[in-house]
C-alpha cells in the first residue's frame, strides 16, 4: 500500500494514499487531485467491510458492484485512515485463537 502523505486529517485516497484534506462533504463527482480516483466510493467509506453482506456494514445501503467507482450512496461517510482496515477494528479470529490457546510459561 502506498505511504500516506498526510496533513493530519486522516482522510486519504484509497488508491494513492494522498491526504484529501478537510472536505466538509464529498460529492459523487469529487476526485483525488493527485491520481484522479473517485473519492465518493465504497473503498473510501467507513462502512466498507469486505465479507459482510454487500461488503457494507450499513444494512440499508444498496449494493454497489464497482467498489472503486463513484456512487450515489446516501450512507457514505469518509473513512479516517487507510483503506482496508476499519478504524478500531477488532483483532482477527486467528489472533484471538492464538491468544486463547497460547502456552503458559
């Protein structure tokens, strides 16, 4: 994953990692100034969760086929931090199992 060039907002482009600034609202046609990627897309949304129904934590949201393309989702909320790891994500199942069955010293 590309290194984020951050100015402290935590809002980074899912494609190139560039800080997109403090836009109050990200519209469907807004794009990253560096790479031209759509900003209002599933991969930039805080509700994006691969593996969940429609890859989204918002149960009412309509299915978006292309997760990188701009969309009209009303539930979009810009993710804080890099794409792929939701902020405050719980540890994965494997690490929890390893911790549970770790040998005592």
